[in-house]
């Protein structure tokens, strides 16, 4: 078993996205994600400025998300244009915090 296979096995031990996740559309592509409202509320309780106004936190396999996704970029999630407030990647899992993009 190579490193990539070992990392994928470790990733499944912490969060099995395929089992716990649900299908959503990310940039027009069907992707399995785990939406975590509890983790978002915990982050908001710490009053991180950008996170305080976020509306969604989800976890997905990094390879399923668009390349070059970073804080401040836009992301279409389930047909809604959103801003990426935060993105953290670890062992092939991305935690993405979004805020709905409001047009004034």
C-alpha cells in the first residue's frame, strides 16, 4: 500500500464523507459533502471576524473541489453564489466556510 492509499484509509477513519455526506452541486458538479452546522456555530462563538457572518461550513474531499479555491473567491454552491470565508485542507479533506454573496 502506497502513501496515497494509506492517507485515504486514515481519512475514512476520521470522517467518512461518502457515508455521512449528501449530494450537493459545487460549481455545476455533483459532490458529496458533509454540512456541519454545529462546527460552524462553534467557530462563530470564537468571534473570528470573517467566520461570524458565515452561513455554511462543509467538508469535502479536496480532489472533488475546484482547483485554486481560496479565501475571498466565489463558489457556486447549490445554485447560490457564495464567498469563501475560510478554507483549510488536511489529509485530503477540505473544510470550507461560505457566506452567501449579497448584491446590493
